[in-house]
């Protein structure tokens, strides 16, 4: 009985869908908040779980599949991912202090989007597989290998923790300039990775 209520209390799940009252606002390209590195979380407590819930509310309201804490102006190493937000029963993934153990040598190209650069979709090349270790919402150490969209999403979100945005990794400069201009973003807010 005690165990059951403990599990209930610690689960990080919020109703899915667009109607999310008071979800934190997501910063967009040009905001300095997106460029500051996130700090490690020293203790996974109820405050951290509440932040994860708030991030999920913002993510579901915006129809995204992932969100990193810096996108809501919180510079802590916390990510939420839900590749199937339409499926109410499918629990989201919470990654705390994620670290890449390894990535595959093989690369994939995929058209990415970002809730912080709404409307912009461009090809990005990344490793096709990732092996990542992290703590879950109960502070338990976890390790997980991912490929496909999950690998893509983990790598995209981990970039956010380092102040990197997917547009920083776009190699097709002509498409990049065109898309940013079309949606009213400033090309000078892109900081190409080495
Ligand atoms: O919702 C999102 N979709 C997406 C599509 C392709 C590659 C990465 C992503 S993540 C993005 C949400 C987001 O901006 N997370 O930081
Ligand atoms: Ni993003």
C-alpha cells in the first residue's frame, strides 16, 4: 500500500493535449536564455519532478516531442521526451544529468524542427545511434541505447543543455538564410558549431 502511493506520488505524468493552463513560456531564437549552459542537478527531489511536469505541459501545448529546461529559462540539466504525445497511456521519458557514453560512427540526415524556432525545418546530420546515461525522475541511474527518432531527439535536447540550437548545425546556408528570413528570425542569432 505504501509502495503503491509512493509510486503514484513520484510519477511524472500530466494530461496530454493542447489545453495546458499556465505552462511556462518557451524562449525563441534570439533569446540569450537559449545560449547559457545548464548546470548539473545535485538532488532529484519533488521540485525537480514539478519542473519536469511544467515542461511537459509546455511541450504538449506546443505539440513538441521533446523539451530541454533552458528552453523555459531554467539552466538545469533536465530533458523531457515523448515521441508519442497522442497516446495518453504512453509515459514520457525524463532525463536528468544526461551524458553521452557513445555515439555511432554512422550518420543520418533528418529534417529537424525546434519549439524555440517555430516554423523552421531544416536538414541536420547527426550520429544515427546514441548510448546515454542519466538519472530518471526518481534519481535512479539509467542507461539507454537509442536509434531513429529517439536518438535524434536526445541529441537535439542535449545540445540545448549546452546552448546549442539545431540551426547551428545546418550546413545548407542558403536554405538556412531563406527559412530564417521567411519566419522573421535574425541570421545573426545563429552560432555555427566549429
Ligand atoms: O518537437 C520537436 N520535434 C523535433 C523534430 C525533429 C528533431 C528534433 C525535434 S525536437 C522538437 C522539440 C524541441 O524543440 N526540443 O528541444
Ligand atoms: Ni529544440
